[in-house]
């Protein structure tokens, strides 16, 4: 199939707000839908795969992805796999030797300093795959059984965005730049100048904007996208966040939106993999209640998603949690979607999750289950977590 070029379509490549127009997208839910899509992308690759994740586990899910990457390498596809040096440090030397011997280029993203329980410096928290300059997927889903639907286990709730078009070129260059920044001996150059564009009528193209947070390169774009959302919303905002501990700046803009009459709904974790973070999050519940923010806890499994949508107009999906560690310490990647049709669909998806899978937490219900001991634990957790966030980047290991 021949794809139209930018020159033939004569559409501006970027708007003033940084959006590209010639894109096609699809929302992908975590669990089986995500890993089926990921395997399809890998299995149909022809030239290059760039896969960068925070956690890569060598469990059943990880082995399945690894085998697909090996098969791609056998077809002479260039495969570049990068995992965070702290969150994926459990990967053995034997595993690294095995995949390297199979033709997969592998590298850890290393912080400035690390030990068994902490590290100083940034962490690679984004989750992105780019295939052949034609397809990409960005979200919050790691390569692990936790995020997959397995017999007797429902995967953690999360989302990703599958993309074709102009945006893929930008994502390819981001992955290439991160890899090259930590591989000075042999730099890769795998991104072509001309993106492959999906065959669609112009009215069906979708405006997308890649947003990054990385304090080393002084990028704070995802945080600004959230602030823009609070400033621009007129009716309703729905946010989903696995680890919701907003700092004072974010809280200020949330309050301003509420004062303008904007309704804010939060979908947070009812079950968390990091107990101290959940206790710190619950310390903020009373602030949410005072500011008339509606709160819903997701119950079927761990909530890990990072999604926001407002006014059926705009949405953002990626790896960014609304907390200080995502704002100032991690390498984060989101994609903003400026498309009413997609925003309405995502809004309906979030509303359905609220209606079928969530328990609304009200001030009265929360008070009934609170006592001096739980309040003390939440207060201590909140200030302990904030102190650590300010001092250096801390990752609390996921429970096995």
C-alpha cells in the first residue's frame, strides 16, 4: 500500500501548539488487548524495533515478548531493547547474554547512583515501542505478568495509545536520542526523514502532541499539559492516576478549575502495589473532599493507568503520574490528543469504569473507616514520601 506524503497533502506539519495533524490512533486497554497488539507489532516488523520500558520481567509475559523479539532479530530486524537500570536490575546476566546472542541490542538506562533500595538521578519511566517508522504505542504498561490477563488473574488497569502517522517519526527520534545518550561508542541512526502516513481522508486525521518530562533536559511538558487542562476546561475533567500525590502548583490549578464550576472526577487505586504511596494518597482525601472533587476507587485489581480527559475535547495518555516524582525526577512520556471524537470515546470509557468497577468514596464513608491509627499512618506516609521525593528519586519496589 502506498502512503501519501506530506508534500502531496499540503497540510502544515505542526500547529502553533505543537500538534501534528496526519495521524491515526486507537485506544488500547491493558491486559490481553495490549500484549496482543504489542506482539502483532513485533511479529509484523520489517526493519527496526525500538522498545523502551521501566520494568521488563523475565516471567511468562516477558518470555513471550522476548521470543517474539528474537524471531524478529532472526528476520534481520534491528531490535533495540532498553529497560530501566533500577526497576529491571533483577534481570540476570544470563538473560542479557542470551538475548544479546540472539541479535537483540540491549541496554540498561542507568541513573547517577543506585543501590539495592534506592538511587539518585532520573529513572526511565516511560513505556514506548516504535516499529519501522510506521507504528508506535505509548502508555503506562510494563512488560510483566502484573499487567497481563492470565488464568485466574486480571491484569492491572492501564491504557496505551496505538499510533500511525507523523507522530511516529518524533517518537522514533526520542527513542534513538535516549539510546544514543547512553551509548557513546556506537550511536544508532534508524529513523527515516519521511514518515509513512496512514491512508485516510483528511477529515479523519487526528491532532497529536508528544509531551515529555525530563529534568536533565529541562523538559516539563507533561506537567504543563495538565495545567493547561485545568485552565482550559469548562465543564468536566476525569483523571485516572495510580499514584496521585499532586504538589502545591497542581493543587492550585485544580482549585481554580473548581471555582470556575468545573466538575473534577478522580479514579484512584482501591488496591495498590505500594502501600506507603497509597497511605500518602489517602492523606489527601480530605483536601479533595473540601474542594468538592469526586473520588472513586477502582476495585477489581491494581489501578496503574495515567489518563485524563476534559470536556469531550482533549485527552492525554502515557506514563505520567500526578505526583512530584513524575513532575521532577523521571523520564516521562505522554501523548496529548486534540480530537473530540476520541475524547468522547475515552470519556465514555472512564464513565463506564466508574459505574461498573469503582466504589465512590465520600467524606462520610471515609470518616467511618478512619481512626487515630490510620490517620497517623497516612500523615506519616505523606510527609515521608514527599521528603524522599524532594531529596532524590526513590522507587518503591513492586511486590512480587
